[in-house]
C-alpha cells in the first residue's frame, strides 16, 4: 500500500476519535480526496455498525457490572477474615453461654455481606458470555465435557444449565452441515422454562446417535420464549463461529462427535 | 462498589468495543470467544478502579488486556488461533519435535517470561503490521520504549527457541 494512504491503525484511531485534532483534520482531508481510503473507512464504519447492532452496549454494560459485583461478593466470601468470622459465629452459638458465665468479653469482627457464606459445595462459576452456565456430563464419568472435547456415539449425555435470572431455554446442536438440532427440549416444540439459579442438571439424558464430526452445542436463555423456527433462522444467518443473532444470553461448547469407544478407527483413518 | 455507571461503561464499549473485537478476531478464530475476552477485559477495567480521564489511556489498557487474554486462551488450549496468528507463533518450535507442532505449545514457549506490555507490542507489530510509532501511540508508550521492548520480544523468542531446538531457532526478522 502506498505510504500516502492512511494506515489501518490511522483509520481505526480516527473512527474512535483518538487522533489528535491536527492529525484528524489531515486524515479527513485525505479521505475527501482518496477514494481508496474512503472505501476502507466506509467498510470500517459498516463493520462497526454491524457489530453494535448485535452487541447492544447497554446490555453489555449491565452484564459486566453484574459480573464484577458477583466476583467481588465471591472474593469477600473467600477472604480469610470472612471465613474466620463464620467459624467464630458458629462457635459463638456454643461458646457464648459458657463465656458469659466465665465473664469473658468477646471482640466481634464486622460481618461480610449476608448470604455469601462459602459452603464449598456450589458448582464453580464458569465464565461464559451473558451469564449462562452450561456443561455437559457423560453418564458414568465425573468430569464435565470441556469445549474441544469428544462425545462418543451411544453415550448418554446429561445437560446442566444455570442462569441468574432464568428464562426460556433451548440447547441447540449444530453439526458439520450447519443444520441445527434441539437437544433440549428434544421435541423442539417450545423452549424449556428455566428457573433462576446455579448450574443444575436438566431432567433426562440424551443418547447420542452414530453421527461423527464437529458439533457445536449452544445454550440459549431468553427473557421471552423464542420459537424454534427463529432459532433455525438465526443458525442459518450467523456466520461460522459468530454468536447467534438472537436476544438471548448464550454459552457454547465446541465438541467432536466420534464413533463408539472401542468401535474401531474413526472414519477417514487409514 | 463500582465507580462506573452503566451509561459510562456502555459509552466506552460503544466507542472501543468494535475495534477491540476486530483486534481479537485477528488472533482468535472464534468470534464468540472474542466476545468473552472483551467482556473479561472490561470486567478487569472496572475492577481496577476509577474510569481513566484520557480516552487513549482507556483504549490502551483495554487493547493490552484483549491481546493478552487472547494469547492466554490459545496458550491454555481453550481457543484456536487464526491462521496468521498461528503462522506468527509457528516461528517457535515445539519442545519435543514429534508430530505436528501445535500452535499452543509454541505459544506457551513464546510467552513464558514476557510481560503483558511486551506481548502486546509483539502482536501489534509482528501480527498486525503496525509501525513502532503506531504501536507506541495505541499503547500509550514512547516510541523508544516500544523499540526496546520489541527487541526484547525478538531476543526472547530467539533465546527460547535455541534452548529447545539448538541452532534451528526462529528469528524475529522472519516475521512480517
């Protein structure tokens, strides 16, 4: 590219209004005279508009602030002072009558936020976009199937989902051919009602057929029920790897379907 | 407690989010994972305290976070790099030389011991093709600092490669 043209960096800085005034004025002058750069600037602007049309800033800001607040609460709950207080509080219920009798004065430390006692039995937070917690568990195994993992034909899969506000849930599988399949609910008639709460297993299990190849699983939680036909249309409209253009919080796992374990080499193997 | 109002944060995202997404998509293959990275970068931005007064400093912080979070995801095996990113990291050989060299192994080797700023400079200059002046501007650093850190980046890569591959190591000069 000719050095007289604006660089990608300059165009980007101009679009974000980060260029110093004199440089910005010079860049705008150049854009008026240079159709090539103007075309590139317009493409950048179009990409920005497209991005913001599917990534609403207000919703994004709310999600970020909520996540930060939740982390802060978790940090408080995990702090040594908070733990110490919880232990002290438990022991106080036993020790206070004895202490009073013995004339011992207790120093009470301030308590952290109510309702955030570390129990150790909650499922860990899984960082996914839009607060959807989403895991797959193969029956007979303990660990969740991680993104990038393998699902074998014939395996029985339990689906676990959690969401702080709850809503209407679809769990969608998208195979190599791009066509969607409803894993939850299996009948694909209407989304499941999902209550607000932590990660929990849905009822029933999915028994996988003999399909092989890459498969993307997406959990969609929406405030309003989304018809299956709209989910299908969104899957077809989205570019590979992009978030589905739906008003729904989403989490996904990219998996690989393989033939049954011990059932021979996968297709295509020598 | 947060110093950020939802409106302030939304405006920051409206202004910088699209550019950060483009940056992340040059490194990670999966666009939705870039969305997750950007959300995490903004969380850290909020957690660090008050909003910055200088928009350039805000963008520099967010950009550095996004680049490093993307690299961490690849190094941790959670995300796949784009082809250009993979080529960049292919300069570093895998330690065992058996089978196909994975970008993840290369990247882990590449990044070990490098600070976030140096990693970001390496990506902006060697992957995105920015000049040192441009990288300095977008990261809020002096041109001299960028030059020094870029040398450090290239020397680090060379040293790491020699450690694992004898004299068959990569060189920064091979990069675009």
